[in-house]
C-alpha cells in the first residue's frame, strides 16, 4: 500500500512541479513585477479577503463527501444532487457576506469591481474542488492530479498572452489577470463534468429542505473546521492591509509566494491521504505506516527548505523578482518556512482525524489557533510590519500542527520512543552545520553545493526516508 501511495504521489507531484512553479514563480512573479506595488498589494489583500469567506461556499461539504463516498461509492448518486443544490444557494450567501463586510471595511467601488471577479474565482474553485472530491473518492488519484493542475496550465497560457503578446487590446491589467483565472476555472469545470458524466448523468440538483438539511447537519463539523483553519491561514494579508497599508502587503506577498508554492505541493499529500484514510480507516497498520512516513517526509522537506532559505532566501527572491526583492521579504520567507513544519503535521494528522470524523478536539484547537493568530498579528504587525505577520503565521501553524499530532497519537496509539529521535536529531545537526556554516569552510560554491547535497541525502537516511537495502538495489541495477 505504501509503495502504491508513493507512486501515485510521485506522478501527481511531477505534474505539480511541471506546472505550478511556472505559475507561481514565473507568471505570478512577472505580473507582480509588471504592476505597481500598491496595485498588486491591493489585489493580494482582496484575494485573501475573498478567501476568508470561502468556507461559506464549502461548509465542509467536500471533506464530508470524501469521507462518505470513499467508503461507499454508491453514495455519489444520493449525495451529489443535494450537495450541488446547497452549493448554489451558498453562492448567494457568500457574495452577500463578502460585499457586506467589504462595505463595513470601507472598500471603494473600484475595489468592489475587482472583488466581484475574485468572488467568481472562489465560486468556480469550490465547484471544481467538489467534483474533484468525487474523482479522489473513486481512488482515481492520477486523474485527480491532472485536473488539479489543468486550471493552472490554462491560466499560464492566458496570462502569458497578456504579458508578452504585445497586442495593445490584450495588455496586462489587474482585472484581465483576474478574468484569465475565471476563464481557466470555467473550462476545468466543464472538463470535470464531462469526465464524471457516467456517475452524475441521472442526478438532479435538489433545493428541497428535506433533502438539504440532513446533509448540512452531518457536514457542519467539517464546515467549522475548514472555516477556522481558513481564517487563521488567510487573515494575515487582510490584517497587514488594514493595519499598515497596501505597500507592506506587497512586501509580505513577495516572501509569501514561494512559501505558498511549497505549501500547495505539500497539500497534494493531504488531498490523497483523506480519501485513502477514509477508505481504510479500520486498517490500523496501514494508517500508522503511511502517516508516519508521510509526516517524516514532509517535515524533513520543510526543515531542508527552511535551512536553505536561511542562507539563500534573498538570492532566491532576486532570481524570481530582481526588481522588487528585498531583505524584508526574504525574512518573511524564512519565518514562514519554519512554520511549514507545523503545516506538515496538520496535512497528515489533520487528514487522518478528519477521515475518522474525530472533529471535536480539532475544532477546539482550530478556534484557539485563530484567536492566537489574531492576537499575535495585532501585536506584531504594527511593530515588525510584514515580518510580524509571518511570525504570527509561523506560531499558528506550529501550534495547530502539534495539536493535530497529539490528538492522533492519543487516538491511534502512535508511540514516541526516545531512540526514534536519535537519527533525526543527528541528521538535523549535520544539515544545520553544513548549510548554515559550510560556506565558511569553502569559498568554492560548487564544493559547498556538493556538501549540501551529501548532507541532505545523509539526513534523509537518518530520518528513515529510505533504507540501505534500497541503495544497494539501485546500485545492482
């Protein structure tokens, strides 16, 4: 089971690595470079604002659908019509809430115009995620991986035309940038409907309360969890905008972009783990094996990236966006990557607890995390600007990730023996010394690169990500 899981993940991650870094590190970076800092900063804040209420479009229905359908595929027919009916009603509620809160915050008519386009982005994202949840529940993970990157592939093509075609009627503006995303999502929605046509052909969308209320009653714990997690994840940009202005949001966004790209790659694991755990929730040995290996893999990757960012963050940002890279954004990136270790624990053990529908304590800790995030943001942003928001995010991710692991360890008897920490701690020491201080002992960048590569491979072995037998097998081939 672990081998099949890793093969599926490898396929999906190859697709992601071929497409999403181009979007985030090249296309989105080029858009930010081409537009004034204040305009892109305002877009980033409004985009995060629209995400704050994304839960209204979901209400935990996607996670609920996965946990139900993965264990019994026949439920597709009984659930899909009701869930689509709920989602269409929720679109009206979502738009009403977004514009009401926007009016209270004093957004201008120009900002509302852009916000309406961003609302369309969130609506079609929600619909696509629901349809993809059916694909994943069918254990068609590779197909789901294709749909996962298809919208990014399309938007790369559309925005490339805006950036570099030279056609006067198609010059880049922030509104056209947003419209390109809407069009891409609409095309993916059509493709998903076509792929699932045999499963949803006889389904009729229902708006009857007798059909909707039972589904909503079962899904509300999922809704609360997604809501709380979404708020403490995306509120940072909104608070930076409100407390110190759009320009500083641009600084935060520059450092946040690379962290977000890495987080998106890691979230692919959670998207596969949730239906996998839901289908095999009673298979304790499999759950322990896959959760342990995946958490070690993600945490190790996060540690390596955080250490590398501690030395090369400014160089990386200058490579991505030479015109606007600065030390403040570089510090934001380093701080956020430290918090990624907590995100790794959340992605694995949060998915496990969601699959087992053990949401009471998850929701309690998510609520505590949101309060903690708002308080720390309120204190640190006025003092430390964008770096303050990054610190608040780091603390929140580490806190909630640790809570997820603690709850899962208690429920599933995940033991923590001292001897299991010896190898990882040793690997962490070797990595830290090599990456952070290795350059002092070699002025040759190539030599330092070889040292880092060797330390990463040795650290992976000490984190038990591969065995000596695996290396011997490869050498024999």
